[in-house]
């Protein structure tokens, strides 16, 4: 009996050993998501759960075996032992609230040179529910793009409550978070705070114009405040023009968990069997060379991988009539503006709001929106006449539209009151006197596409469209979506919008598009790929713009950032700044103008003409250059930034003074991005009529890149709103 027992024990032990050996590959399964400098390492744990064991500077494959399996779920769900905010929360068909995911398989493929895609398939331990985590890595640009897909075969619908694109865990002693918040005419304010234990949330519940109060982007500095050129900083942004949420949960052990995705607030999504739900993508990078490197990586990625439309094509310098006339114009006025714009060397005239609607003329923002027929009183000869005039004056023609919106006082609303977003049995809630068309409805999508299509087929010489969007969702409700799916509106609207944009681009690949949303209310990497440029703010005050542009270019490419010279006192702030300062600020991005040229003194017109012409000689450095921030407007009275071409042949340096300094400001500008060995000749550009440079000791002299990056550029600035622009060219 005893012998039999001990044999049994022996066989059982043997069996266990065999099982253990057989399981080794599963237990030790490692999945590495890698760029040139970063590793994100996952392990499959003994219980089949996928864990994030490492995210940081590259760990060579030979050393990866030493990474131990962490206890951090890669994609935590509501259920099991998880008590933190879950990435996924599902109510199953039978009412079960919990989900427990285990690893099934993974695959990696090369998409193209430098781009690899990884899919990790997970499934619930009990329910037929599959979650696929997708990662796309851009090796050179160091960007990781992540999203999730979920599908199931339960016997009836399931409901998704949380459905985040990404979940990342960090184990450091302290975290500093920078956010980008604001409001109309005051966008992109940067604020850096230390994360305390608990939850910090950045979010938008606006659905449309979702960036009005903040952008779905952040910088996370590990173990200290962020610096430009050193320290570990993670930068992330969600590619989604709808409601978004970024949450940062720090526990008592200083572990930080970041969730990024669609805001689940009031957005539960009913998923039918076999239906697939795909989240937007979350783009992120981990830099060990400060936040400057985060920026350069996003810009390089946008330039190389179409983060913005046709990144290589030259942008037009345009003159917009918005601040020149607002709604108050007619054909002769516009012809005069076109003529003056042409004389100043402007490439394109952009006709803003107010050109349409007859029954309820668009003479103010209270009527006419939605009725896209030319207003016969203001423009009796149609847009065609203006295009003809522009052509005659050798200027291209662009026009403003806001096709997603409608004034209640419009023929469109009279015909289709059911097309607007509005909750049943509630008063309509107007904002800027307008309502949002319900883009979850395919008929409305066709209509919005039709507005663009009609305008462009009728006027094939329109070279540019400014696509505006001036309000966010309130009183959410759709008369198209079924009762049970009202909460889908937040997602379906965005899908409808992106679909329309895709159709527009398929048919009109050459038209330039500007992304505008009451200023910078909609800027993200899902929308930007359809647009050549974006309007970051209705605030054109040059001093405020320094801050706004500073914030925006942390993630979004400067060549797409339209920046317009306008009149003084500025319409928003009443501030008066010199014309040169206004140009020098606008020239650090994509230069344009927003004023009535007729009201400019002849000398200013001439100076503007010179500035526009000169901008044409160096704008390629902004388009293709790498941005280095030298002196921050948040930290010093003097502000400086520079662009250096990746081939290190040319660079541009901008220096501004915000306030008078009686004894002068002689802060050193330590340059970056130059070739230490090459000689760079310095030239002051945009001298604004002066025949001598204000910094004689530097101009037309050559210095080595090494000297400029160690000793730097040194010159004193004294006056409020002083500005200097220097171009550096290798000899
Ligand atoms: C928004 C835009 C402005 C202008 C107006 C027109 O506010 O941001 O640039 O186009 O609409 O109504």
C-alpha cells in the first residue's frame, strides 16, 4: 500500500515537473515593443495575465531575460483583484460585471522601414470576449502608437463602460505633470504640478470642439520638474477630436498608472455580438533628453508619417478678412483687400464668415449658418467674381465654412429641425446662437460632405478652405440614434466627422484645409492628418501668442500653426505692440495677416511686403526644422527659440523681450542642433527697413557650431516688445 502511495507521489511529482517544463515558454513569454531608444516589456504571468514589466530606456534583448515579471496588469479590467481605475469595464450579456483577461497570442510584423506593428490578443477566462492590444512603433522617431479593439460572441449585447486606448504604469519616486489648458482666446496654458497620491484627471466632456478647455496632451517628468534638454520625460497625446480623458493615479507605493482614451463619461457603448469596437490611438514617447526631445520627436513623426496633411508641401502666406471686416463687407471692399494683399506679396486671400445666406442673411452670428448660398446683396456677382479678381491679382482664393453647424434662424433648420443635436423634450440650447448638426446620422454626413462638395465643384479654383466649428455639445441627444444608443452619440459623431473628412480628402486631395474651432478648440492627431494647418487661437495679440504658440508647438508642428499679424490696439487685448514684433512672432510659425491693409500707413505696407518676401526665403527652416526652446516665456522676461534643419545646414533664432529692462537683458542664447565642426554665418533677418543690424558684433560673421552651442549668442535687449530674428547658414 505504502509502496503504491509513494509511487503515486513520485508519478505526480514527475507529472508536475513535466507540466512545469512544458509551461516554461508560456510562463516566461516576453513581448518587447521597441523603438531605437525605448523598450516596453510585457510578460505573460503564470496565471496567463499580461503584465507590463518595464517601460523605459532601451534594454538590449540579451539582458531582457533579467527583467522580472511585475505585478502590474498591462490592461487592467474591472474584476479579479483590480481595485484601481480599470482600462476596461464591461457588463456582460448575463449581467456579470467582471472581466478577467488572459493572454492568447501575439504577432509582430514590419509595416515598412522603421515601422513595426504588434498585436497582443487577450480573452476573457470565461466569456467569449476578445481584446486585442495594438502597438505601432516608429523606430527612428521614437513614437509608440497604441489602441485597443474589442469584440465578443456572447449571446446578446454587452455594454462597455470604460474602454481606454492605453494603460501605462511607472515606478518612480516622484512625477511632475504638465497640462495644456485654457479657453477661447486663451489656449494652451502650460502648468506643471507635482502629482500627489490619488487621482489627477485631465478631461473633456465637450464631444465637439473638445479642446476648448484643454488639450488631450501631457508631459510627465520623472523624479523632478521637467527640463528642456535633460531628464526623463514622457509625452503623450490622444488622437481623438471628441471627449477625452487622461487619468493619473498614484498609489501609496508611488506607482503611477496612466489611462488615456475616450472619456467614458455618459458614453456607455452597447456592443452587439461580433461587432468590433476600436478605440482611438494614443501616441507617446519616452525621452531621456528632456521635453525638447519629446517635441522634436512628435514633429519629426508628423513630418514623416503624415501627422499633418502633406507635410512637405509649401504653405501659403495668406491674408484673412476676419479682423479686417468681420461680417461687414461687400464686393468692392473685398476687391480692395485682394488688391492690397497682392501688392504686399500675399499668396492667398481668405474670405471669412459672412458671405452666405439670403433669407436670413449672415450679417451677424445670429442667422444664416447652414445656408451655404452666396449672399446676393453683399456679393451680387458671386464667389466667382472674387476668384476672378484674385486670379487677376495673382493671389489664390480661400473661403470659410462651418458645415457641422446651423443657426435656428436658417432655412436649413426650418427644413431639418431633426438634424440637430438636442435632447428630446428639452429646450434647444444655443451657444453662439447655433446648434450642432448630428453627424451620427449618415444623411447629415452626406449633407455636410455635400456642402463642401458643392462649393468646390461650383468653384474649382478655390484653393483653400477654413473649416470652423464654434461650439461644443450640450443637451446631448440624437433623433437618429435608437433610444438605447443615445450614449453612442459621443463616439458616433466623431466617427461621422472623420468619415466626412476622409471623403473630402479622397475627392479633393489638393485643396488646402485649415482646422479651426473658435480658435484652437479642435487640434489632435486624428483630425490634423486631413488638414494642412490649424488656427490655434482667435487671440492675435503677439505677446499672448508667444505663450499660445509655445504651448501648442510642444506637440503640434509649427508649419501648420497659422499665425496672423493683426492691427493694434489688438482687438482682444487692446495691447499695442510694434509691427516688427507682431511679424517676428508670427514668423516663428506659419505667417499670415488678419487686417484691413487700407488702414495701414504706406510705410507699414511696404515693411510688411518686405517681411513677407523675406519669410519666403526662410520658411523652409520652420517647415522642416527641429525646434529647440531656449528661454521660456514662463520663466524669463526674454524669450528665445530656434529651428535647425536636420541636415544642420541652416538655423533660425528668434529672441523677444516681453518687458522693458532699463539695464538691459543679456541672457545668453545657447544654441542647439548645429554641427559643432561647421562654420555658421549669422545674418539678421526681418530688419524691418533698417540698413544696419541691431547686433553688429554678430552679423555677417562666422562661428563654429561648437562655439555657438557652448559660448552661445550674446547680445543685449532693452525695450518692451523688442525682437530679433537671426538666420544661420553654414559656409
Ligand atoms: C471663429 C474663428 C474665427 C472666425 C470666426 C467667424 O471664431 O475662430 O477665426 O472665423 O469664427 O465667425
